[in-house]
C-alpha cells in the first residue's frame, strides 16, 4: 500500500527533523586502526543507527492518529494525520474522510508489515539523506510504483 508507505515515511521524517542537528553521537565499528584502537566517528543523532531503529520501533503506533481520505478535487486516495503541530491538519477541508471502523488498526498493521519488510532499506535511505525517500522505497526497494521518465506515476 504505497499510500500507507507515504504516511510512514512522513512520520519518520517528522521524527528525524525534530532532532536538533547539533546533537551528535560517537559511533564506532569493530575495525581497529594501526594502533589497535577502535575507529570512531561522529554522526548527527537523527541519522544514527540507534536513533533510527528506535524510530522504526515506534512509528507505527502513530498511525492511530491518521485517517484515510480522498481529495475532493480529484478523488485521489491519501493517508494523512488528523493533527499537525498540535493543530487540525489544514488539508482536512480538502478531503472526504473514508469511514472505516477498523481503519486505524489496519493502518498500523500495514505500517508494521512495511517496516518489518524494509526496515534496513528505510534506515539506509534515511541515513543517505535521499530527498526522495518515498520514491526510492516505492520504486527501488518495494517495486510497487512504476518508473516513467524518472517521475513517480500514480
């Protein structure tokens, strides 16, 4: 469900962008330098493996705050949060909410399925600071969306 994927990625990006860029962490790997010391480097906290893994573990719970809707102008299906920055989502007036009593449970379920299947790919693309995460995941990783002239056709 590429629409759900878009909601998941938006939620992950909100988490990543909410972290102060000045917050950095020291990471190391199992390799040693010429002196026998572990090689260490610093990375922004929001792009660290530990932080992104924690985000992946909690992102699907936030799908309970999303609704499925169709845009009034063209009928395109979307998944969107009800609340943004503590206020009602301004797009709510432009959509018709799809009534579904099990919707929140199904969005969380789809989210968990997506994250379980592609967690490492999501983390690697976010770490790379790819500015087209949804497109990259949708076309290259999940192969859900067709490519056409380097644009996403939906």
